């Protein structure tokens, strides 16, 4: 089994787990067990080491801490793909790159059309720009050999570039007031990691130890703590002299199971609990939920398929091998599955979970499920059109 096939298999299985965990969270939130669910989210967790004091509810430990590990994995995947994978040459990166740009720009524009550029709620413009690779590949796995491997690789590459775009967006637009001291400590930690890389240090423990210092300093700096995971990833050496094993590939392999079957499901569990009993039709039809839903469904498919179609017709890129435009369109619809990534950006854009009485989360959850079904049906019909 190749690295790509192994990756796809893991992500596909993880998508099914995410669906199950989400249904459990929704069941707990909408029954008499909701108090226990809320109590779990608000469980206080405190760490004190001398003058260092971190005190957060469990929800934020998962969103700021465990999700940093998720972004570490994303960073490792991006670095490997850029150096020797499916993003290592211009010809390979053009189609998924163009599609990813369209899949970010158009959904953001659609969201702002509904909400208004001058509205204080416009800060959520990045919510519909994200794609949940685990969920999307989970849908593709249900189709088996009906979908060519080239399209699965296209979706994987697109989602990785999409995640890289999300990282840049978070760094630029979702930061609070910065702490000079914490930023300075983070800079020293990051510099140390780069020096370790250049000196050929091969002990994972050393990188992890300095990485923890980096995470804590970034957490205290005002920049979102998950970015520390990405920064750490780019300092992990892909190859080292005198060693046949790749530290980066080993870490990526080891983290996949933890991220796919623990971290992302746990994130989905604590963030997907929407109380339908408190949501009215009037709230669902307000600009923000409508903007999110329209951005994910209309914006994503128009941006991804439209930009891809133009690039192919202009001769800048080629249609993925053994596929047709209807299949490409079906994959474009699947990119409207925002789910975990959209929920994550939503938590950054709107800190108060009750700001829209969960109507914003409902738009993400229902929309992601609906677009998954539509994309699945399109791809089933596309096989018959060959």
C-alpha cells in the first residue's frame, strides 16, 4: 500500500467516525443529558508551573491544545507534499492550487454578499472557505472504485492547500492583542528549532520539548496557539544524514491515528453539540447562517469547479486522469463539506457560542451533511456518463 493510499484509507475511516461522534453529541445536547454534556465541556483544567499558569475549560484545551497537534500533522503533510509529494512540481500543483484559491475566494464573497462587508458579523467570512478532508474522503470511500484514484489525490491536494490557506488566514485575521514578551520567547523557541534542524538533530524528544515551549508562548502571545503546531512541523527534518528513517514521515505516520481517531472526533464531539430546541426558523434565516450555508454550497462548488474548468480550458492544467467534468463537479460539491474546519474557524470568528443561538453551527452541520449526500449522488451518476 502506497503512502497516498494509506492516507486516504485512514482519512476515509475517520470521516465515518466523525459522523458517528457528531450524532452522539447532538443526541446528548437535545435530551435530558444536555446538562452532563455542558458540564463536560466546562470542566476546569489547570496547569501551574512556577509563575506559569494556564487555566481553561476542557473545551478550550481541546480547541487550543489538541488542535495544535492536528495542525502539526497538517504542517508535516504540507512540507512532505511540497518537497517530494503531489505538490512538489508546478504541473502537479496548478489544478488543486487554482481550485483551492477559487474555493476560498468565492465562498468568502458569497458570505459577505449575505452578511454585508460593513457588518460587524463580517468577521466570519472565512468560515465557508474550509474543507473537511476526513469527511469528504469518507464520502468518496463509499463509492469505491467508481471514483478514480486521481480524483481522490486531487481532493487530498486541494484540501491540503486549503488547510494551508486557513492557517494563513488564522495568522493574519484571527489574532488578538499581542504580548511582546511572549512573542519574543516564541521567536527564540522557533529559532532554536531551526538551528536544531540545520545541525542535524535527530531526537524527536528535543523537538517536542522546544515545541511545547513554543506552544505555550504562542498561546500567551495573542496569536492562536494552533499555529505553533504548523511552525514546529516545518522545522522537523524530512531527511537526516546517516539515517535511513525520515523523522518527518515517522511522526506523520504516528500522529495520523491519534488525530484521525481521537483528536478530530473529540473536537467534533465538543463543538457539534447544537441544541435544536433553542433554534427558530427566524434565526436560521438570518444573514450569518444563510451566508455560511450559501458560501459552503454555492461558493465552494462555483469556486472549485469554475476555477478548475477555466484552468483546464486555458491549457494551464489537465483533467485528472480517467475522470470527466461531471466527476470533477461532484468532487467540487464535496468540498462544501466544511464540518470540523468550518466549526474551528467559526469558534475563532464568534467567541460567544450563543451569539447566533447555534444557528451558525447548524448551518455548518446540516449543510455539510446535505452537500455530502448531493456530491455522493452526482459521483454515482457520473460513472454512468462515461
